[in-house]
C-alpha cells in the first residue's frame, strides 16, 4: 500500500519535472539559435573574440540539449542554462558601448532565468543581476555613454520585469504546491482510509498502532485495544438491504469519530486510532487513558452509541454493540496477540447476551470457570455411571 502511495506521488512530481524540462528545452533551443546567429555576425564584423565566446556558449547549450533529450530529466540542466544566460547578460551589460542595439536582450534573458528556475532560485539570480547592473552602472563604463534618463529607464524597466516575472513564478509555484498537496491528500485517503466510513482501514491502523504501542509502552497510563461488532448486522442486510446496512455503518462511524478522541494531545494531529477492521467489525486503540475506571466509562459510552439514532435510521431499531477490550501489556505485549485477545473478549460479550463490553481477562476467567464446571459435571457423570454399573453387577 505504501508503494501505491509513493508511486502516485512520484508520478505527480514527474509531471511538474516534465513541464520544467520542456521549458528548459525550449529556452535552450532559442538561446542556441540566437547565439549561433550572433556568432556569424561577429565573424562578419571581424570580432573573433566575441565570436569564440558565443561558440563556446553554443557548444555548452548543445551539450545541454543532448543531455535533456537523452535522459529526459534536468540533472542541473536548468542551472547550466542559467549560467549561460547570466554570462551573456553580463557581457551585454559590460560591452553595451559596442552592442547598444542588443542591450534590450537583457530583459528576455532575465525573464528566462526567473521562469526556468524554482521561485527562490529565480529570485536570487534576478536580485544578484540587478545588483550587478547597478554596480556596473555606478563604478564602470557600462551604460556610461548613454544619457542619465536612459540609464534610469533601463534600471527601472529591469527591476519591473524582474518583479513581474518573480511574482508570476511565485504564484505558479504556490498553485502547483497546492495542487500537489490536494493530490497527496487524495492519494493518502485512498490508500489509508476506508472509502465507505472514512475511518482508517485495517492496514493503516496496524501500521500506526504498532508504532503507538512502542511509544506508550513505558507510560503509566492505561492502553487498551477495543474490538467492536454490531449485533445481528447480517439480519439488517438481509431484511433492509445493503444500502441500509451501509447507512448503519456510516452512521456508527460518524458517532465513533464524534465521541472518541482521534487527535494526539501533544501534537494536535489526527491519528488512525479508529478503524474499520472488516465488515461490521471496528477496532479502536485507546491510549493515555488515566485509569481503568475512565476506560470503563469510555466502553460504556461506546456500547450506547446507537441509543440516540438519527432520522435516517428510523427503519432500523434496537441496534446494539458487543465490545471486547484487551489491556496492553497485561493481556498481550504485541499488536497481533492483542487483537486476538480483544476479538475473543468481544465474542465473550456476544455469548453473554450482547449489548455489553467484556475485558479479555474477565472473559478468560469466566471461560476457566465454565471449563471447571464442565469438568466437574463430567467427573460426576463418570462416577454416577460407575456406581450404576456396580449396582447392576
């Protein structure tokens, strides 16, 4: 079951990664074509140094594209592209006197840097570039040959495009994270909860309860595993149909959740302490109960959960429960054995008249008394038969 959840969460993460791969791939292809085009222009204009720089950047982007096509995963391809774009932006900025007509390429370069990275990285890179641009303007000859109004408009436009792109990146990241959280909750509900009642299923309960028993093993409070069974539930299904039976289970589950604590007192988080075990059988792990008397009160309250049924169950009357409880670690020191003991106690409650709760220890003593009485009756019968045979002889 855990593999099921993990596999689907990985699929959701892969969808996000795939979209990012496509964006990096598109930006890499566009950057490669533009750099190759300007390399040719530099060769024609007899600017070999700039042509060599663009060719080197083109080779890096080509290798990046090959890696993306082969592996279909980023593996730092986004950072490689970011490095090339940032370098090209700085080159345009520092040599703006020679490339006045190309200075506006800085805007799409910064937009690409922000959008191909996660929000925090994009924000970091854009802030660093804006600071470098401001420093280059103040302490170097970058933009020096331009008028003061042009420099101010350029810096203002750069900051504006960074703010807009980072805002878009932030809300996109927030939206994707929200969708992933909803997806995760849906998958976890499907894997860990019973679809009819909304309670924990047997698998998730056993996983959680095993850890919880180890956690409370050294506490002085009372811990008990409680097994519940709706009396004569088969007759309800046979008489009223399975739809009404499902309503009974849903109604009972809701009353269980409303009357039994399902939150950890320390962390205030929901746990899997109530579960639908199978059919009309439910199981509860009660922990951190102050005393045996408090546990008696809880079990008595559980036995009377059907007393005030809502209008949807008017067709079904006299619903009762048989409840069995096994104490940890007095009756058993592990979950499978504790479950077996609670199950036996529940059947003892049914045998003793239903609509009641029974502890495993009490049911065990009753069983021993019944066995002793049965043995005495058998011995008495043997003696009587022996006496009768002697008399006959």
